[in-house]
C-alpha cells in the first residue's frame, strides 16, 4: 500500500460535508438493500454496496461495516450462478470484491463460505476463457480484460495465472497487426442496434471502458507482474504505436474521439473516464511513466495540460457518477496528483468534487445523488434517476469522496485500471 494524501483534510467544512454525503449514501443503500431483499428482488449487484461498506470499515471507527459488507456479499452470492461473467455487475465483479475485501482486512479467505464461492467463480471463468476461439467482447466492462482484472486480484494462485495466460492467448489471436502496430476491432455483432446499422464492419473503440486503451493498461499490468512478460510488452507497445498513429489534436485541444471506423472517421468523445482524453491520460499515464515511449509520454503530457484547462462550462457533464460524471473526473485528477505530486491536478480534483456535490438533490436519489438515465429524456431534458451502482451511480460517488477525506488508498480503483496491483514475491519475467 502506498502513501495517500486526503486532499480535503485541510478544509474542515468541505471534509465534513463530504463525510455527511458518504453516510447519507450508505444509509440509503442499506434501506434500499433491505427493501429489495424483503420484496424478493434481484440482489446480484449487492456486492457493490459491500465494496463501499468494506472501505467504510477501514476509514470510519464507528458502525458495524464489515458485518454489513458480509451481508451484502451473501445476497449476491445466492444468485451468483445466474450472473453474466463480466467485471461490472457480473460474476467477475463479485469475485473481485470477495477477494479484495478479504485481503484489505487480512481476513482468512480459506474459510469455507468464501473459499467455495471463489473456487466456483474461478472454475466458471476458467471454463469460459479456456475455449479455443473467443467470440465474446474483449473489453474491461463485460469482456476478456474485465475477467483478467479479476484474475489479477486472485494472484498468485495457480488457477489465476493459468487463466491470465489464456486471456493473453485470446487477445493475441484477436489483435489486428499492421507492421509494428496492432489493435483490436469491436465486431458489428457486439454493437448496440443503432450502432450496428451505421457500423456494419465494426469499429476500433478508443475508450478505456470498452476499447483499446483498457487493453494496453491491462497488458502493462500483467507485464509488471511478470505474467507473459514479453508477449504482453510486445502487444502493449504495438497498440500504443497504433494509438499514437491515430492521435489527432483538434482545434478545441482534444486528441481522441469515441472510436475510429475502418474508414478513419472519429466522432468526438465526452470528457470522462469511460471515453475521451481524460480517461486515456488517467489510465495510460501509468504506462507512459515507465519512460519507454517518449513520443507517447509527450502526447499524454499535452493531453493532461488540455484536460486541466477544462471546467463544467466547457464539457457536457450532466451528473456526478464515476463513469462519465464529475466525480470520475475528480478521482482521475486525484490519482494523477497522488502519483506525481502535480498540484494542478489536486486543484482540479477539488474543483470537480465541488461540482459533484453541487449536483446533489438532498432528499432525492441515493444520498441526494441522481444519475442520467441513458437514452431517455423528458421534454428534451435528460432524465435523472436513483442509481446505486458503482460504475454510474451513488456507490462510485461515495468511494471517491472517501478517498478525498481519508488517508486510506482507494485500491478499489484497480477495477477501473486507475492503479495497479503489485506482488513483491512474484517473478518479474517469464
């Protein structure tokens, strides 16, 4: 665990406000979870609340948060067999949370309950990635990279290393090579209906959540852990060359769009973790910090400079949650500040936290947090709803606020590829 600075510690009023919001979110989540349980509703994503309660137990001396975390995990475990394999909202996410909470609290994860479900999850995902040909998505949210993030958390278990080698095998087979560059194409059958109509040949996704940048950071993490070192480095470096080849600085200062079509069209992206320059610099600056590609490092430096200049009046941020909201922007800047000491990033992190808190509607949503409902509007205005989730709801907001008021490092953001796991006793190269 590294040294972590609580950026709100110097402002007692703002720190107290953030703590109060976190507690309100937790209280509403507990009430919501109990109501859903009593009504027999699906509890598959209850583990996301458990992740928040686990960090509350580390950051707060009061409350029986570990017991609440265990209860929420058990609610998800009861329906685990019906969950999709993905990292966000799926069985990989449940398994990641079980393993992570047990480690941050030094719990004995060989106890029968957690051990049995973890081995069951390992087996189910190993069977999936053990197929000769992978036909599913390759991305972080629902695909190979997300399952890989789960298995990184499971290291140094032999089953985890076996699965990670198989995932690298699939990524190597799926990549499209052009000289010294390589990339991954999202096939048309993996697109939503309206996208499939316009992109019959698929496209090359430029977002961390669903695209090539997420693959690069995942492969770099594996290489740093000594898993298939040479292959991972080769693929990551080839994909970085491809990304640089398609970097285009526009008049507004942005570099990367949402995706690139086979014809080279690149629609503009939002200012967010999931898509666009901010997410790319937030994740791939870890890769660039190794100093092995000066041109890429220079590109990311310029991207960061441009991102630092943007505020709410210049970007279309409609809500606060992590994926594409103000709190996600805050955490990206906070992570970069913690890693580099760049005070500009600290200032921007505080700026976006302030905006996220102003977006709250006390008495509504989850702890006052409302999230934009995709593809729905009323009278031309986006529809905001109560959403408890980690990715695009109140749980992500609470975790980021905790990271701002507490000296506890937010290792949960490994799920978002915002930080990397280290294993001091793991071999550095294969």
